[in-house]
């Protein structure tokens, strides 16, 4: 059997189906953009520093100032100096915890922004292809690796250029900070760093705006399928019992919908009166027998009566005749010859009612008789003959 991975990419011309995308998610293959994640994390980190800059700056000044206050004998005790240094580094690290936590949260959000959260053991499970030196060599020196290298060089060049230009134009301002008061120097340095980082973030956003469409294109390209794969998938899906059941249910619903659309064209609806409804159409210009355009029982029967009332189609109550037609004639078929006389009486009565005027006496409602062999009960079992 030929695997999908062995199929040449040029043969895969069809867009992936929903089932193919679902299986890819189960395997841990989802749409991701590392550049988008990087941009989101950087902006979030900078925003945290910006809004908490005053607090962080003041606390940093206090830590630096306290580092210059110590007893004379401590200067000659190496262990004491190390403890003091570690304590100050820990305090500085604690100041950055909110920004780091924000970066972690944003890293997760940036990673799942395009295709949601997915965890798959298949994605982390060891694969022979990953430890195969030949496959590894192909990955390192393949076309994809070359494209990624070019992208990385372009990103580095863009970010480095912006950073370099920013430092170049602000070099004098940075040098002036060394001659400022400590608090002013720290605040000024922090503002300079944040401004530079914001410019870098703009570059990262531009990169992400280019990378996201590319990653989407590349992702769907990898999941493309051949025409044969789509045919095989459809056969597999249609072979599942629950799918076959849904298809049949959908077909029934569509057939019922088409059937109900023909009710307004009927000449008469013969009813049980509640359990069965049969809509008949008769063409006077033709010698053919009346035709069943719609039929149903229960809910469908009630729907047929409702549509008939809305469209002024006459409803004739004849339980035995309604059951006889229901159990012997399908939609679109002509009524059996044995029922010609009974149905003719009903249609003639309906036509006479249509032509009724004040001067004409209302015709007597007929009681059509059904042959013994065509009499049924509500379960479709034959019963002794009776009139409707």
C-alpha cells in the first residue's frame, strides 16, 4: 500500500478535507508561527516594563544603593561579599518576575493563537526518521532548511539594522547618562531601552505579518491530498454505520422537503383524518389516473394538512381510502385501478365544490367504497372491506 508521505507533492493537488485536518491535529500537526509568538512575547514584556517602569526603576535604585553600604570588615570577607552579591541578584530577579510571567502567558497565547491548543503524544513520541542519520542529514541540508536559514538571516539583518541605527542615533544621549545622577541615569537608561525595544517590536510585527500567511500556505500545502486519497476517504467515511445512517436521514429529510413543496399543487388531500394524509393531483386534460404527490403519517401527515389549509387545498376525510392509497401507492405513482372509482368520486365532489354558486345546490358528500383486498388498518394489516 502506498503511504501518503510517499506520494510526490506535485500529485497532491486537492485541498485537505476536514477529516484530514482533524487527523493532522491528532498527530500534533497544527498551524504555528514562531515569529508571531516572538513578537507577542516581546511586546508583552516591554509593555509590562513600561507600565511598571517607575516601580522597577525605584526598586533597582534602592538595591544598587544598598550594595554600597556595608561594614568595613565585610570588604575583607569573601564569603560575606558573595552572599551579599547573590542576595542582590535575587532581588533584581524578583523585580522581573511579573514581566517574565507575562512573557510566559503571552508565549502560550501566541503559540495557540492560530490553531488553538493541541497536545498529542504522537508529536513527542520518538520516531525512527528523527534518529535516522540519513533523514537527519536530509533535514539539515534540504530545501526547507535552506529556506529557514535565509529567513533567519533576513530577520537577524532587519532586527540588527534597526537596533544598530537606534544605538547610533542615541549614542550621545546614552553617554550623557554616565554624567547624570544615579536615579536619573537609571530612569533614562530604562526609557532608552524600552524605546529601542519598541522599535525592535515593530520589526518583529512586520516579520510576523509576513510569516503567518507563509506558514498557513505551507501548512495546507503539506496536507494537500491526491484525488485518489479523497475518493478513498469518502469510501471509508460512507462505510461507517453512523455515517450511512446520517446520509439516509438527510436523504429522507430532503425527499420530505421536496414532497411537501408539491402539496400546494394537489387537487385534494385525503386524510385518516389524523394519522394519514395523501395529496392527489389529477390532470383533466390527460387520461392518466390521479397521482400521489405527497403522503405521510403522524407528524408528516399533520404537516401536509397544514400546508393544504394554507394553500386552500380541499381536505377530504376518508379513513379507509386514505389507508388504501398510503399502503399501496408510492409518491409519484398513479393510484391502483381498483381505486379509480373511489378516488373519482372524491375528485368529482371537490371539482363540483369549486364551481359552486348560490344558485347551485351543494353536492352530497360521497362515501367512497374500497375493495376488500385494499382495506388496511393503521398498522398496514388487511381488514374486512368497509366504506369510507
